[in-house]
């Protein structure tokens, strides 16, 4: 097997978290190798809604889970679809997920995530200025729309927690929402506009610009998939399908593949792949533009503007094996609902895009040093906030790797919390 030489540190994974980590590590003077398969469209960072929100502090596992559980188990909820045959493979994840649905856990997760999400947009601004993508970053807020007063009322605890943490939002009635977003033709009963929110237009372009920035800083990139991480005297041997590279430290930031890679070292994380789909549509020529992302809570899907009068329709969550065949049930339903919300033309893609988010059951990422291996750092499990909090996570990882104090507290994201069965409460 060919050798790719040595480095101070190898970052495994070229999504937003991995790229931001690699850039921040180069800024601190380390010789960095970024190892990634190079399949841009396969990265979750490529295909998400582009939302960067201070208010992204409420995990999917919430006290409302218990009322929704019957619908989830019947695949009758548009926001979540289960592959029943896959469930036995994620029993530890499911146990942690149910434990995290307690109100006390939900509140603790929100408090832990707030410093990370509060630092997210400023970190994006710093990165965009260097990568030349400030024109793709806009701070227009984002909308959670409710189709009925009952649905709006059911989200009261969410608003209470957000307000308690100082997250700014405005409540809009039907007329106010239409005035703000005239492209929406569906008469939503209420909406919440989270004002401390930005969005990235065409996230894939940001990833490409960050790749160029990393290369311009003298970073080295290798294309390949990790086949083995092997600790050795003084560091690590990283084997991939194109060769090997040796380094003093390794950052595992491989998104949904991270759990399988960590398992080869004996770390059995309670994580799962959250699959999601998107498809692009052109707005009708006479439609006003959509100016900010919209979460249609009744459809369990997101509508996000991508520029050039285009909209990205994103499905809810599918819990399934990462490499299972596509199931277009959710994206087809989301597209039908979107056609009743916006004036859409035909799809612009031949097939829907499919990607896998690295999901933790408590909604918090895994960030920190490996408990049993010197020189191994974990940075994965960001779920729906990977693009959003990727740049600030990169700064955290660079500080941990160089013995500095991170800019935000990360003790709550310690890896060992997901290596055992959940404790109650």
C-alpha cells in the first residue's frame, strides 16, 4: 500500500465540520491532511437548508414525543419515517432517544447548545469573509409556520424555552406572514419568525470555497475512505483505500460514517443515520421570491430559497441504514405539500438528492477527546446543525488539539455520554 507521508494531524471528513476544523488547525500552524472521499453531493453539508440560527437549541427528542409516538410507529407523521427492519440495529440510540424526551433533559440540552449556536453566525461571517462567500450569507431570519391554532398552541413549551434563553422571535398572524412572505399562498394560522437567524444560499458553494481556502493555506487533501485507524508509538496510522498517512493526532469528523469508524477502535456510540431528501423547483415567473427558509410544521418539511428564483424542498427525517436504497415517499409528499404553499414549476432535478445526517439521540454533537486514546478527537453528530455550527466547532477542535481553551464550553458534548445505556433521569 502506498504511503502519503506524515502530518501533524489528519482530519477525517470533508463536510462543514471537517473543513472548518482543517482550516482552523492550519491557522494554528499545524501541518494538516484532510481525508475525504471527495463526493461533494454525498455530504450532508451540500444538501441541507442552509439555516444558521441561534435558536437551534431544541433537539428532536422532546416531551411532545410521547403524544406523537403512535403516529411515528405507524409512519403516519410526515416529519419522521421509520424502516422497521432497521430498528433492531439502533436499539441503544432508541433507548437514549426516549430518555432524552424528558422535559428536564430537553431544557438541559437547550442550555448546553445555546453557547454553540450563539457563536455560529459570527463564526460563519469570519469564514465567509476569508472564503469570499459573504454574498451567500444573509441574515433574514427563518420561519416556523403552523397550519392551525392548535398546532401553534402545542409548541408553547418551545417558545417558553427560547424566550427564557433570550432567543428573539416575533409571532405573526396570517396577514403579517403574508405581508412578510407574499410568495406563501397557503393561509397559515400562525408563524414564528426567529430573527437571530441567517442562511447560506447554496451551501455546496460554501463548501467548495472552503476547500479552496484550505488549499490556499497550504493544507493537503487526500481523496479516499478510511479503512483503519491504528494507534502507534507517537501518534496514529491512518489507512485509507488509496494509501496510508501517519500523524500525531486525528480528528474524526466523518459525519454519519463516524460511528462505524469509531467502532473499529472499540467505541460503540449510540448514534444513527438520519437520512433526508431534497429537490429543487423553480418558482412561477409571476411569483414573488421566497426570501427566507420556512419550516412547514404541518408538512414536516422545509422550503429554502437557493437564488435565481429557485426553491429547495427538503423532507423530514428517515431513520434507515445509511446505504439503504432510496425511499422517495417523504420527498414526494413534501413536494406535493410545497405545491400548495408556493407557486412552483416542475422539478429541476432528475432525481431527488439523498444524504445522511450524523444523529445523536439527545440532539447534541460529540465534541472532545477520545476517553481511551491519546491524540484522537471526535467532532461529529451535529445532526441538523452541522452546517450551522461547523465553523465554530472547527475553532473548538483547533483549540483542543493545541492545548488551548475553546471559545465555547463543550463539556456537555463529551463523547462518553453516548457510550453506555442512558441514566434516568
